[in-house]
C-alpha cells in the first residue's frame, strides 16, 4: 500500500499517529506525510516522504487571533469551545486544502490517514474517490465542536459540488481510536468501522533514551519521596502554571524532571535545587517507567502516556481538551485536577502531596494501565488497516464486475 498521513501542525495532533506510520512502513508499505512546514523536522529521518501544507504553527495562531478577536475575553473551556471550530474550521481547513490536494495528486496514495482536526482531508478524499482513515489523538472532540467547525468549512465542500458531512467525516470509512473505553463514558461510538488500539504501550525491550545523569538520579531516588515528572507540552510551556507546578514538585519530590520545550525558559527554574532536572525535551516513553506521578496541563499525549504506564496524574488544565481529559482521569480515580483559579504554588503543592500519598489514585492508575495493556497494539492496528483496505478493494472489484455485467446485459 501507499499510505499518506496528514495532520495539523501541533505535535499533540501529530505524534500519536507516528507509531502507526512507522508500523506500516516496517511492514513494507510506502508511507508519506503532509503537515505544517515547521512540524516536518519531527518526522525527518523516519523514512517518510514529506510534504508541507498550510501555515506554520505560529502563523496559524496569528491568523486565528487576527480574525477572531473574541478570544481575548474568554478562558478555560469557553475558550476551547470558541477556538476549536474557528482555528480548525475557519483557518487551518481552508489554508491546508490546496496543499493537501496537491500532495495527494502528486504522491497518489491508496489510502489517507488523518487526525480528526485535519478537516481538509475528508473533502480531498471524497472529491477524488479515495479511501480515508480517521485516527484519534486523544479523547474525541465534542460533537458540537466538529459541527461548529464544519459550519465554517462547509462552503469549501459546496464549491466542489459536494454535501458536507455534519462533522466532516465520511462515516463509511475506518475510524481508529487510541483512548481506552473507560475514559469515554457516554460517548456515542462513531458510525462505520471502529478499531481501538493502544498507541502508548510500554516497550521494556526498547533502549532508554534518557541522559545518563538523569537516569542515575532517578535510580537513586529515595523510597520515601516520589519521582515527579512536570511537563506542559510545547504550546503551554511558558505559562505561569508550569512555574507553579515545578516549584510545587520541587517541594514534594525527591527527584523532579521538568521539560520546558524548545522555546521555554529553563533558567527560570534553575535555582529550585539539585534534585530538580530541567530539560527542553526528554523522551517521555523512556522517562515514565521511572516516575511515581505526573503533573501536566492535561494534554492528550501526556495523559495517555502516563495512563499506559500506570502513573497517577495531577492536571492543571489550561485550554483545548485539558479540562475534559482531567475530568476523565478523575472519573476513573487515576488523577485529579486543580482548576485555573487555584493554580498557585501553595495549592498545587497541597494537591500534589495528596496525589503522591493516595492509595486510591495509585489503584485507579494501575487499573487504567491494565485496561490499556489489554488493548490491541500498533502492529494490530497496522494489520487492521491492511485488512480494511483489502476488503475495500474486493468490494470495489465486485461492484465493477457487477456494473460490467449489467452493461453487457
């Protein structure tokens, strides 16, 4: 097969799809990727053919803010509900459309795999008669978010003479979901074919990518005090909440690892103590097996990574899907949340002290990890894509024979 992956430029939307792309390539398939130009370096050296689509991350956010000034007065989930439809439906969908179309026509894939917010992809696939796979990057966005996004993007479907699906997805196609079912109570399953798998399964055979000094410090950590991982991803890594979380972890933890991202400020946290290790990036899959608790903004990748390793989670939500992710973890007793108005050093320290001593949260996190361990792995997902594609080809050939027979008659 020739498989083209397409994502918007945020790493939280891109990285969850990379394991499947790598698995398909290792099984002998040709794989290409189309995404924002500034996200392409993350995919370099992986053997993928690469195409740029749309604006850079910063440019897309700038265009969104310029066109939709209503963000200035909003915060929390109200900001999320306002941002998602306008950023993905009014800005990124139209901005990516021509580039995605050109990449598809140039590379000629058999199928296209995209994340749910890449709204240009279903339209391109529908107009060109291509099979399409939707791949989750966390908990599914609320249906109303997608419906609102399509109100902005629908004119582009009409321009091509097509009727837009309400949520932007042709439902006869394959839907891959990476979230465990217990985090999705009350979420109606997508119509069509759905396959749920674990994209974050721990691999004890993989070599550690941790720096030697950090790995040694984690091993020396005392049993009486926890090892704490603090991260706010690559979008919210300059927030006051990250500073509060790092200072709270320094008070509570024996060994603390803080990541600040490429544009974060490690120097602002350099005086927290010798037990606090500040890095721009650390390989999360290598770090999580050595952690006792995670403190984060509640991004999907961090949430599901910690869940797969059975690590309790303290969430300081900022925007996007953070609030929904925090509530989902709380509902299964695998984590708890500090609301934005309470994210002071003192309040976070108090909550973190509770998390590290809570037997209930430890049990809940381990239960969630067992659920994820029982899910099919990424190799099974790759085989499901192969099976689904083969069935689609068989059905198409059968329909073609039936059409030819009818014409002859």
